[in-house]
């Protein structure tokens, strides 16, 4: 670590006093802070001397609390500030993640700390800027002081004034879900597209404005700058959406409220999450920057030896597609925990999580080098799980009578496999917190070390939204309790991530976007997975559940839907959708059918020492080469949208003087995600550094290559 004083340039600015600029280590990104004449904090940001964020205001509006004198609002933290002092510093440190895309990550920034005093209320706050080569983060800090012990937030007013009518890839700003398709429009067209983007007539959608969007928001300017707005380290705070003034192209933060409309309850000392703006003229840099992780705190879990990347299969897709069921019996109107004797009930004959069937999955995992088997529908309560009178439906410890929890865990362990736990909370969060201790003890007893959690439905009893401060605290509570039990967590329907997996690396995955399950519910557009790396994946890995090789579901079920990629496109996702948790989501019988293609899934690791983004363009294509953490082997994946894409793959990343065997899984000439999805070729070639491979990706297709080292590293 290296800390040194930085020269801060004093600028003359007609709109403001006390302007100060801090630059990124390479000088490309500049952020200037200034106060207006009436003491409003502002900032602006540029990249290679082009404006990225025009002068934008900063501040927080407070809500009245019951201790405030009658009729008098709290003084907002919006204006009337004076700069009392500024500090500048530099930071350059390389850290080692427990798992990730790189085995080492450099955290290098220049910082400006602005200390502000608001004489009218005698309050001090700090605004801190960290400027990286790929963008910046800013946050508000609230030291503990006599006049600011606690406060309630009515709204945060952080603005991001864009320079023009950029193209944006956006999701409607919903307080509860990101399981939607991304829209690609100009900023000025968001309002016109909004009702179509959201299921407007559905009374349960919780959108707040016709120009409100979610983060991470990816944009592209007319002159080729890529800009991404998101947040980092959102802990004990509500998730931020952006509301657009579409006349002036100014975004403003819009926090997720609680059930009463309040947006934050703060007790000093405390701070907001980082508000981040990433920028580059090269789309690949949007994917290779670790800015979000770097703005999170270092790992807080001392012993991380039990945290590991995991490849898994599961009793899951067959239920999603509709062939088997989570529930054991049918037509039971209401199950009461402790009162319903399941052994007396008639099984429906389609219960997926039965001992014999789970055993087949364990055998399949063991035979194919998969680490774990997820089993959903193992515990009582599924007959009544989504009812609107939700109570204590699940206790997370009582198996159905046909699921022999001890036998199956022992059997799995004898084969070198683990079962993966499933806790669907149905958003009855208080019930989950009540049972969590026992549920984790049960996992320890039988040797589970990972849990997939789920938050389907409205949150009870609080009635808060999925992205509110209280829910964000709930997810953190679960992650921390799980860590005490050495359990990894993969949260579905939970809040979108903001890099907290650096601090708590047992948070190995989240869904928090539209996953593969939607292919069984009608499908997702082929460009979906070449947008997600620019948006949802900016905050952390996604449990996307790829690997559906039998793309036509009607071949084995009554489900008429099909997967909107080619078969090879599914293989590519193991590279392009980074995650330390990767599912082989299809059924064992389908993998047997396409066993030669399944070889790639057997071979592909999910932990990397190096990653090189070779081509990228939002919603068009992403190609990445990754080096296995445990060997000298490389794996390359390319995925494209419905237009297809020709990749000229330059094998420069390979070691000089070394020979490799490449196995190339490519779309066949006439492949097409709709008309001919399962046409593929597999070719083997000896390759070396400097060679180029020409690979045509089909519409909705992709490619995947495993590159195995044939010779020892000449430099070792
Ligand atoms: C929705 C999740 O995304 C899915 O993976 C899960 O199977 C169901 N909820 C049931 O928990
Ligand atoms: Ca889901």
C-alpha cells in the first residue's frame, strides 16, 4: 500500500466556489468538486477531456422525525454548506480474491475527501471521491456528532447529468424485481417504451415513474463512449434506482422506500454506498474493470478455506419445465406446520425430490465430475408455499417422507459429491429468520455447505420491497449467519449485488435478473446474455443456470417453449457469464443424448487465474478467454445476439513456445437458434501463440473452446 499527497488543481468556475479536481492514476478520468454560491455540493466528470457527467448536484433530503420540534422539518443536507477542509491521497494495492476472474486484483485510485459544514444546523458531513482509470465512486459519510446522531432519509438527490441523448440498455425501475427483458432505446425514448417494458396492468408491479430505471445502467454516447452507472457496497441502505429528467437527460437517485414510504433510517457514524460511474472508449474495459469490487471492503471472513467454486446439477429444471413437482401431494388446501402428518397423505406420483431419483442425480454428478446436487422440494410446505395468507409454511428442517436426508447425504459423500440445500422463503422473512439457526444446524449435521435461498412473492410481515433497507439488512443477516456455519449462499429474487462478495465471499451467487428459468416460461431474447455482463453482472456473479443442451423442451415434456440460443451458445455461457457457481442445468438424460458436447461442461472450470475480454459490444457480442486457476489450460467462450457474429480469435494470450490442443465447439454452418439450434461441430487442433482462428457464430449462437496445454511451460 502506498499513500502520498496529491496535487489538487484549483479551477475557476463561474457557477461555483472552491472547485477542486482529482484525476485518475493515468490522468484519463477527472472529477471536479465545487460548491455553488448557496453552498450546494456539485461534481462533474470527464474522460480524456470529454465531458461524461456535467455539473450535477449532491445532497440528501431528510424526513421529519418525531423528536423534531413541532411543525419543523429536519434541515436537509442539501445546501448551505461550507468546505472546512479537503484531504487528498493515493492508494495502490493488489489483493487476492478467494475466487474470481483474476487471481490478483489491483486497486489503484486517487482520492479526494471533502469535509463540509452546514452552519445553519451545525452539521458536518464528508463527501469522498475515488477516481480510477475506469471511472469513479463517490459517497456521503456522516460522522457521529451532537447535532447528527440519527436521521431519516426522505430522498437522496445525487444527480448524474448526461451530455446527450445516449443509447441506454435499461430495465424499468421496479422496487422488487429485475426479472425483466432489457430495453435498448435512446434516453428520450424511455418514457415511450416504459409501459411496454413493464407489465403495467399487473397491480403487483412496483415501479415509481415512467422514466425510472434500475442500475447497473449501461449507456453508449454518439461518439463511442461507454458509460455505466451503478453502486458499490450497498449495506444497511436502500437500493438506488435512477429517475430521468428526459428533457435535460439528468438522472437522479431514487431510493427504494420501506412500506411507509421512508427511504432510510440512519444512525451515525454511517455512510451511503458508493455511487459509481464507469467510463471507457473500449467496451471491453466495462467488463474487465474491478472498480465495483475495489470499492467494497476487504474480506471480513477470517478463515475462508471452506469457500469454494462449485459446479453443480440439480433436481430443478424438470420442475421448472413442468415434468415433476416440488410438492409431495396434490390438492392440499392448507398445510399447517407441526399439524399435517405427511406420511398419511397420498403422494402425487410426480414429486421430484424422492430418494431414488435424487440418487440418480448423485450418480450422474459423481460420474461427470460435478461437485454438488441441488435438491428443491425436499422439505414440507410446498403444497401451500405461494398462498396469499402466507404464514409459517416452511420450517426448513422437515423433509418429505420420501426424501431420506441422512441416507442421501451419506450416499453423496461416499461418492465425493455434496447435496446443495434449498430454502425457498416465499418472502416470509420473519419466519425464515426464526428458523434460520436450526436450518443451518441441520445443514452442518448432514454436511451441506451451500444453500440456494429464494424470495418469491411479497415480503411479509413488513410489506417492504425486495430492495429496501430492511430487506438488504435481512440478506446480509443471512449471509453472516451462514458464514458462522461455514455455509455459502446463493440468493434468488434477492437484491441485485453491489460487490459485497469481496467482503463476504460466501455470497457465491445471486439470481437477481432474468435467469434460464424464463426459457421455460416463454423465453428471453438472444441478446439477453450479451447485455447482462454490462448490467447485472457488474455487481457480482449470477446463478444463470446455463447448459440446456436439449433446447426444444417439447422433446421431453409438455412444455412448448424453446431455449433462445443454439446448443453451442449454451456452452459459451460458462465463460461469458462469469460465476464461481455454475450449474449444469439440463437433465442427465439430455446430457447423455449430447454427450460429446457435454464434454465441454465436464471440462470447464469455474475459478480463474486470468481473464481477457477479447471482443465486446453491449447487446451484440462478448468473447472472453480465461485461464484455469489450477492448470495451464485456457478456455474461450463467445456469445452473440440474433445477428450472428464472425470472430477472428487471436491466440496471443497463450504462452510462447508452448503447444496446446484446442477442442472447438462451434455452431454448424446452417445453425440458427430458432430453425436449427442443435447443429454443431467439434474439431480438435494443435495450436500455439500467434495463431488466429476464424469462427462463425450462428444467429443466437456462440462458440466454446477448451485449450489444453500439451507441453510444460518453457518459462518455468
Ligand atoms: C424461483 C427461483 O428462481 C427458482 O430457481 C426456484 O426453483 C423457484 N423460485 C422455487 O424456489
Ligand atoms: Ca427467479
